[in-house]
C-alpha cells in the first residue's frame, strides 16, 4: 500500500505541476493562484506541509494583489489543505510558513516549497512562461 500511495502522490504532484505550467502560460493571475493552491494540495498529504503552507501563502498574496479572492466553491479544498498542513506543522510553524510564502513571488514559493527526491533527479518538468507577472 505505501508504494501505491507514493505513486498517487507522484502523479498528483506531476499533474498539479502541469497545471501550474498551463496557468503561467495563460498569464491569468487567478489561474496561477488556483494552480498554487493545487500544488499545495499535492504537497500537504505527502509530508511536505511546510511547502504546502508556503504555496498557500503565495496564492493568498497573489489573490490579494490582484483583487481576485478565493471563489467560495474552492474554499473547502483550501481549508482541507490548510488543516492538513497546520496539523503536521503546528499552529506557530504553519503561520510562519504561510506568512513567509506570502512574501515570495509565486515562482520563488514553488522553488522553496521544494521538490521530492524523485523530482530533483529530473522526472518531469514545470513549464515557465514570461506572460504571467510575478506579484
């Protein structure tokens, strides 16, 4: 079962990274914020809670800077990711990581959130686009 869960985690992260690349290509900051939240959802349940909090902080900052609040339909998903990361980190560490993430550009947050060992070894890539403005 652990191998199956690891495979699901890898697949989820790969798909969310592809979504992030697509969002960057669109140049739409709302799409980038949604993609950051999606990346956080792939990080949180796989033991990467700090990375999830960084990504959520960057998404919230991007949303605030562009006047694009989180749609109510997405609130439940983000709340679940926050709860998972907060439980893993504790309140103080979660708040610190969220705050730090909000001070980063979205690309910096993605880089700092880190990559699992299998990603560092070159399995898959994330597309980059100059179309999307950093916050």
